[in-house]
C-alpha cells in the first residue's frame, strides 16, 4: 500500500506528478493546509512540521520531496525515472533533486516575499544566480538532468510552472517556456493536473 499525503496546488504537486509517472497504485489523503484552524496536530505523526508531501509505503514513512523522489524512483525502477546506482549520470540527477529543495524553492520564496539579503548569509544563495543556472542548464539539454526525462523534472518542472503561472515570480524566457511545453505534453502530467483540479480550486501554497 502506498499512501500519498497531499494538498493540491501546493509544493506536493510535483510528487503527485511523479506518482502518475510511476504508474503504480496509490491512495491520496488530502491535507487541508489552508484550513482556518490549520492542519490537525495528529498529522505531526506523519510529518513533524505538518507540511506536505509525505508518503507511507507499507508502513515506511518518507518526508521531504527530494527524499521521496529518490525513494520512489529506486523502489519502482521499472518506470525508468532515475539513473541506476553506479551510473555516472546519477550524480547529476541527485544534484538537481536536492537543488530543487535546497536552492530553487527557498530562493523563490525569498523573492516572492520581497527579501533583500546578502547571498552569503543564506545557504541557498542569490535568486539571480539560481535563475542563471537554470537558464544555462536548460539551454544545453532538453531535460534538467540530461537527455531524458527523469524524476528530477517533476520537481524542477512543477516548480517553474508554479512560480511562473501562480506566484508570477519567475522571468518569462523562451528556454523556460520551451521546457514547460515539453513537460506538459506528457500524459502523466495531464493526469496529475486533472486530478488536482478536480480535488480543489486553485489556491496559494
């Protein structure tokens, strides 16, 4: 049994997309992160900060998006969403999965909140450096970790979509538009988007 703790139109959407790409059965439990009274305290037993996403796979709980993606990709290798252990391409794949959580997301959050800060004061560095790095990478290859689609694209791709179309906090550049267009052609992407739309109206993360 694979249970997915999720809030539609939130940071857990990339994991939702990944689950659709895997093509394995899963059960979704909606966590209302926007409830007036907040997320119930009981959810701390799953996620200590009451955040989404989280998964429970046969009693094994995994939190944090990068960890979830690595765990799921390695548990269901038949989907081909991760380079195998021992493949040199795995280093780039791992780097981008962690980059999504540790640099991309916090830099976007700081930008959206209007923070002014010295990049050396925060581990995630400067927003402009992050954007330049993404632009350079996606100008050199079709997918974030190389020539083929992987789980890393579900995280970087869903992140770029969210900040471009919902937060309006990302530059409108052809390289990013082309990348999103490639991703949005995928049937699994369309399925996850339809499920999120059916579950709840779009809102803020």
